[in-house]
């Protein structure tokens, strides 16, 4: 198979425990396994954020149209790293007074015409001994990480030109922004990018209040948006807004739960795989779909498999999960087994799939070894044209298939 980056190790993977002995090793998928402690309780502490932003150990990931900064020479290499900047590289864009006032003062002085590049506080790397030390209720030590949007946007009162100059200067130094779905970088950096992308995207998509329609502002380190009671750039009063009453006074980032499932037949020797109509020939994967309101994950698995393939599923177990920041999904991986009288494939309920079929375990095992890659990319040298093509090991679908054909042993990632 072509080179693929290693998936992260699960937390405390080398620690013996009753749960590990009973259920096997935990599986951590690509885009998870962040090395950062999010210390979410410090996001409203602007004194902390101000010190963290300007500390010498701080790393800032900048994104242009949600694509992260990388070194051009390392971009094609599997296991490459993101490129981080320092506050001094960005202070002419970030501004000198970022986080200088507390959250209440910032909301009270809201100016909808003042453009402030979106920043998100991601957490601290506690393994960095030269990181910031901050005394709150406890002493916290670690190198801070932030993400920042530097996309040049029209109407940003001079900041568009500053962002363009920054991007050009970085390109002159051999840096640029990764293309496509960034699934070939080191796993720890992939997790940092996933959080950065999801939060920058959410903030950009939610500039207006869902209740009153007026502009909102980002607070709490980029993890909340508030609807301020007044706007200093407007002479008219803002209307009363229900979001300012009670405890529901803020907008929070969304995460959309999505089920993805490896379905085995009742005889436990075949796997149900499907393909989208737009995929290249021979490409198949596990079925997936969004969970609906008031629906358990197990129910969502059974419903989606029936709707898309006409298969009736009995027992369902949760295998692992994968953050998927395109734009804000949490892929909840499951393994289910069809009931004997419900194994006939029927694509007539929902026209979403172009094809679905039961594939013997041996064929899946072979394809996991020689036929995996990103969609549309070349397979390994042993692949023969016409053979089954499957997602790479960085996709949770691959992990689910590997677990099934590997004897349901958790932690099996490559065949």
C-alpha cells in the first residue's frame, strides 16, 4: 500500500487495566489524539490568554481558507509537520490589545465595523518544559497553541492587504498552505489542525445571531459567540434578544454526530460495502449517515443501513470514533451484524448509493493490504487493476474493516 501516516496512540496505551484486558486495546483514529490540554476553564480568563498569546513558547497555526500553513518541501511527504508562527510574526495583524480587557468589557464595547481576525485558543502542551507558567486556582504549565484565520477578505479596512503581504512573505520563505483534505501529516499535528479548522470554520459561519439577526462576536477563546446588547458603530438601539436572558446567552460550536458502520452477515464471513455514484471504479467503503434527533447510535446504524441498502441489522457495538472537521462531524464507528432473514440488498429505498454488495473477508483482507489510498490516489505496487479499492488507514472506515477481518481485535490498524 502507499505510505500512510501512523494513527495516534490512544491515551495510556501502555497501562495495564481491567478494561483493556476485557475489551482490548482502545483505538485512536486520525484527527484525534491531540497532544494539548485544552484547559477550557481558562478560556474566559483574558489575563491568561494575553500572557499565553505573547509567550515565547507559543505556537500559532495560521489558516488561509481553512487550509493550514506547511513548508512546501514537506507538504507531499507522509508524516510531514505543520508550520507554526510566533506572536511577533503576526502582531501587526493580531493587534496589540488582543485579550487586554475582560470578556464583559469587550462585549460592552462591541463595534461591528471593527474587523478582528478570528483567533482560537487551542490549549497547552504540558510536555514543553519551557512553556508558560500561570497561577490560577492551580498552577498550569505548558506551551500555548492558538489558531488564526489570515484569509484576505474584502472590506477588512487594510487587514486584507496585510494578510496578502504576510502570505506572500511566507511563500518567499518556502512556506504555503496545504491543499485538499490534510490527511498526510503527523498524527499529533493532524489533531491540532482538526480543532483549528472546525473552530475557525464555525466562527466564520456564524456571524449573525440566530434569534435577532444582528452581528455576534467571538468570545471565550473562540469557543463561544455572544450577541452584544449594543453596537458602538450604530446610532440605533439593538433590539432585546432572547439569547441575553437566562443561561442560554451564548452560541456554542456545533458537532454533528455521524454513524459509520461495518456490517457483517449472519454467517460472519462477508462484509457489507457500498459506493457513491461519483466515486471512481472499484472504490468501496463502509456505509455512513447522520444520526437524527431522539435517536440512539445503535438505532441510527440500523436505520441508515436499512435505508441505504435494505439490510436489517441486529446487534450493534461501538468500536471507536473520529473527529472529522469537514466541517464539524464526529464519526461514531460501529460494527453490526445482519439478521439471517434480512440480508438481501435493496437499493430502492434511498437512491444515495450507486452500489452495495457483500464482500468475502479474504477479499477485504487482500485489499486492505494492497488497495488502500485516498480517494482517486494510486494504490500500492501490488494492486492489480479491477481489484477492490478501500479507504486509507487514516480513515475510520479502514479501522472498522481491519477490526472485522482481523478477528474483532481492537487496535488492529494495518493488515
